[in-house]
């Protein structure tokens, strides 16, 4: 019988709340806040995760999506405490396992990222990944795009996998844990925690360039994007589109109207959530 995220969380709580339980004496928010939020946003019938309980907090890592998750599990189980407990979480429930079993689980991948191609365990192409960077050094942010492949179905498990892969691949590329994925797109849709949000685009959107701040480059832009919507500048010509810029904290970037619509939609989604 399939166990929901709430079922799994209740089972986790039952373990640490049992009378005389020797672990998790401090930093209980790791379980009741962080782990709970991770389960709520990353759980589906195909999910697998490793959960470690220590005297001071807990650690939860989903596995099966990216090779870097193996390093996460290693860090969890070799955390320096003489006494820990390790559990396997999956759709059938929760069970205590050894460190060796945890590593074996982490090494079993359900998805693969080879160069920029995401495939399933059978080698079928689900999507192709590309990313762009915003910011510099410690302010690094990533925008990740997936172009659907022949095996893309849009299932819950695939979308969760793409979201996790986007984050893990960005960490590897930036060589830093302090990288944030600004937003993820799949085809012409934004990938959110609740699924795909389609963004209507017009013919020609992928070639026109826009400007974020109307006070800059006014004579060079087709128009400008604000968080109230898209506006056209009457003095813009098609010859100027290559010089349009999107202004942000870290400088200016050439963008298409298509990308501008995605940026605006992402902002509106974030404001409503």
C-alpha cells in the first residue's frame, strides 16, 4: 500500500517520540520543520530517501536522481557521532538499515545525467538540460531549462526528478553549495512545486529582445518588462532589438521576449504562493 508523505512523517515522529528514545535530544526542528517540508515537496510513489537521526538533529536526503546525492548520504552517515540510526524511506514505508545499505541505495540511480541529457534507468531520453548564470561568486543564481525528450511524460516522478536534478547539477557546475536555482522551465512551462505552469507565448517571442528597466536603453529596446506586465516603446525599431538589455542587480543581460514572459510569470507565481 502506497504511503503518502504524511504517512511517512508520522512514522518518523513515532520513532523519535517513543518513550526512552536515546537520540534527537536537540535541534528537533530538523525533523518537524526541515524534514517535513522536504517530504511535502519531494515525495511521490517512486521516491526513495535516506534519513539519519543523531543526538543533535536529523538529516534527510532523497536518492536516485543524481550521483551527487551519494556524497550527501556519505556525509550524513559519517557525521562523527558514535550513535546514530539510519532509515530507508520509500512508498511501502520506513525501515532501519545499516550504513552499507544506505550507500547501496544511494548508488542505485533511477535517472542519469550524461553531459546534458537526462535519461531514465533504461536509457530513454527524458529531457536535455541547459542553464544560465545570474550573478557572481557568492551571489550565484541559476536558471535551468529542460527541453523535453522522447520519453518525457510529465509524470509527478519525472517532474520531481527534474527539479532535483536542476539543483544538484547547478551545485556541481558552480562547485558550491551556495547556489540558488532562480527558476526552472520545461519546454514553454515553468516547473513549480505543484507541477507545470504553462506560459502563453506569441509568434516571434523567441527572437525579440526586451529591457527590464524602462529608464535605461530606451532607444535600443523593443519594449520593457516590469512586474506589472509588458510594455512596448513607441520609438523602438526592429533594428535595435539586439541591444536590448534586462537590468538587474548584477548587470545587464540580453533576453528574449519569451524569456521575459517566463520571468514575469515566475514573479507572479512566487508572489501568489
